[in-house]
C-alpha cells in the first residue's frame, strides 16, 4: 500500500509527528502508550514500513524494556514493603520543620539516585518516596517537591555513563574511559545541577514559604522485606556501575536484580505476586516499543544518512559552532519526539559522522538536559508523570512547559559553555 502513497517519506513524517503530538497532549485523556502504538500500527498498515522492520525496530528496545521492568519491580516491592514510608519519615525529621530544608534534602537525594541508579530510576524509585515524605510531613502542596524528582532526573543524568541509558546510545562502542568522562562532564554536570536547583527553588519559593512541615513524625518499623528491598536497590546500583565499567548493557543486570529482589521478598512473605504485578506500570513498555518503531520508520526515509552528512560537514568547518548548534537543536528536538528516539537518531548520526568528542559531548548534553523543557521530553519524565498520577496528582503539558521554559535554558547554556569553552 505504501507504493500507492504519492510521498511515502512525507506520510511517514506526518504520522510520526501526529503520534508524538498524541503522546504529548493525550487527546481524550488516553494514555501516552496508545498514541505511540497507534502511530506505529498505522505505519505498518499503510505499508510505510514492513512489519518485519517494525519488529526489528521494537526489538532494538529490548535492553530498555529489561531495564524498566527491573526498576519498576524494585520500586513496587519497596513501596509495598514500606521502605519509602520509612525513608520519608527520616527525611521529614531531618528537615526539622523547614520546607526549604526538605526541598534541598530531596534535591540532594535525587541527585545521588540519578547519578548512581539512572534518571529513570529517580523517576520510578524516588517519586513515591518523596510523595510519602510530603504526606508524612503534612504538606498541603506536594508538587514543588515532586518537581524536584522530574528535573533532577535529567539535570544530573550525565554525571556518569550509567546516569542515563541514553549516554550509552550516543557514544555506543566509542564510550570514553571513566576518567576522561569525568574530566569532560564533571563541570558541565555541576553547573547544570546547581542552575536547575536555583531556578527551580526560586520558582517554587512562594509555595514553600506558605507551607508547614511537621516535626513530630513517627518512624515506622522497617520489616525484613523492606530491608531486603533496600539491599536490592543498593545492589542494583553496584551492578550498574560494574556493568558500565565492563561495557555490558544495563538492561539485563537491572532486570535480574529487580526480579531476584522481588522473588526473595515474595518468598519471605509467602505470596503477593499478583498484587505486585497488578500495580506495576506496564503501559510504559508499549509506549517505548511504539517510539522505537517510529524511529525505525524515520530511519527508512533516509533521515539518518542526511543527519550524519550534515553533522560531519559542519564539524569539519567549525567544531565549536557545531557543538553549540548540535547541543541546542537536539535539546529542543528531544521535546518534539522524546529524547529516547532523538538519542537513537543523534547517536547513530554521531557514530556515522565520526565527529570530534566535543561535538558528541554537546549532543549528549542536549539529549540528557533538553527534556527538562516538556513533560514528554524524556522517558524519565513520563515515568514521573505516571508515578504522580498514581498518587492523585497531575501536571498538564502546558503547566510543565511554562516551568521548564524557565528551568532548562540556563542549565543547558551553562553546561554547553563549560564543555565547549573549556
């Protein structure tokens, strides 16, 4: 049927754009996954991409699926075992009645979780804990604290290679050694983290000043299952660092750690598998699969070859200007198509064009930090949105965009400047 369409490339781009718009705007309040899957299915039905290629595209996300399932299992078993409530009570006590101190504490913890467990883990694991902390503290407006989980998940996502799975996609087999990575990205990361905190803190200042935080909070008892869940999260972080150092994909180790932790806790409790499986946000998986198929269809239009050629010629002429332009374009483009497919396309173009490391680094910063502009810019933010909806909270695409337009640009500019000018 694709042969009957006058301009297949334009049709492919149009369907991909509409599907992405559906993911962003969620017409009829349908979940994001429906729009991504509908777009992918329409491409196959119209013959714009053979079903075999669509399956190949979906299969490219296998490592991401394994990573997400492992993290979601860890998060759900930890939540059910009361680990988040226990951590929340300690956090509230440490805040000593200060809303701003609690805000800063959440930001520091979010940074650590993102750096050592990845940005997706920050969204999946930290968000329920923060909501539990605000509930324990008697906070009336939890959104300022929940926003921290969304923004730090992207702002701190290039401190280490494992801080964002997209990092591994952009550099692929040309991943710099850890020492060179730290030398390249430590200052840009630090500036992005600090700038994001300052702007976010300023935008939430009025809400924080009007808030009260309880000081007398009872510390719930942490049962054996909660202790094992905590150990599983720590072990997962260690496994991710080890896998990254060994050049192993992160999905399988995360899946094994999450599944093993869940099975051990369920064995101790002698049941509960159905309850855990029921409450995991499985809808994220078809969303990711749909996005991978959309990227595969775009590659078939010759987009990748054009991007690689353009990037290569620009980098030969003026590497610094190319780094600035590439970082900014990818940052904003990630919000149009989500940074997962944007990272796949940009990473493939970087590898094909053999650009200087500064250009590749700028594009990586754009992929990682740019999604702080919109609520569907990154998978981590979509996971965060899913997590807060479970708790009865919601943030519209427009509300997040208004905040992101203040938070993201300064952090992006400072990070790119530190990378390129240094």
